[in-house]
C-alpha cells in the first residue's frame, strides 16, 4: 500500500534535473530550471517536477494586469516512474504548489501546456484544479541535427528563439516540423484568499467552462483517486 504521507520534497540542482529528464522524459530534454523538485518515497525518487521561466517573456503581461515575468513560472517538465500509483502526478503537483506558496510567495501565476501532438490532454492539470484557457498559438516543431529542441533550450544556448535568427546561426542543421497547438492551463496562487481573488479579477484571459476531453474513463478514474 502506497503511503503518500511518506513522500518528502527536495530541491534538485539544475544539472541533475536536466540529466534526469534527458534520460527519462519523452522529450529527452529539459530547459533551464528555476526550481526542480524531487519527490522521494522511502528515500527513492519517484517523481520530479521542473519549474522555470516561460520562453515567452511577455506571457505574464498577457495573463494578468500588471503581470511581470518574475512573478510567473511555467511547469516545464513532469515525470513519474511507472511503479508509482497513477494519481502520484496530480498529488505531487498539488504539493509543489504548496511548496511554492510557502517558499516563494512572490510567484503569482503558474502556466503549463499539454502537448496534443503526442496525445496529451492535460488530465493531471484538470484533476489539480488548474484553469483551462484554450489552445496556444500554433508553433513549428524545431529540430537540430534531427533532435527535437525546446524554444527555451535554444534561447538559453543561442540567446534567441527566433526561427530566422536560428536559421542564420545553424543553417541546414535547423529543420522545422509541423505546426501544432497545445492545451494551455494556468493556476492562480496568491499569498492569501484576498490576493487570490484580486488576481482572478485582473486576469486578461477568460477560463473556459469545460475542460478538453479524450479518454473519459481515464479522466474519471484519475479524478476519483487524487489525494491532496
């Protein structure tokens, strides 16, 4: 029987988080992290969540009035081992949010994307009560030497994520894939209920009344087993 009360949270150095995600995450990549949190069960790493600055530096301004990039984080990577219960990801997301509230109250809003190109809908965010704000703009997949790369990775390495500038730098090494959209979710924090309500009032985006769905059986089972 998996005892959630035994889970401990530890900060993971950026280089270790990157190596871990390169090995285990389906993208085989990890943008530079601001906070990488490891969740340990009986001293064994079971889940890792990586938060970092969004690749779009104007994202915070587009989400709420007065928003700035220092108050916004993107959930960049999430991985859990198969031996964990299926609700471990939603549980750890909830715990990571509590950790951020306690340790970094300056963070106002979180954002994350579910990659529809690989069949992701965002059920873990739905089960964790994130707000669904629609689909992102269609972006081209970027490949360098045949390996898919994240725009934030490219910005960190080359100082730009502009396709035109990257083409000038990389030449034929740069290849572009199909355009696709992602399901976009946000989570409003706030130091207290008053600030939370104020942030909701300042939102420039309108949360949609219904979540996107795919496999309804999977979603219902996940929703019914989430432990906070």
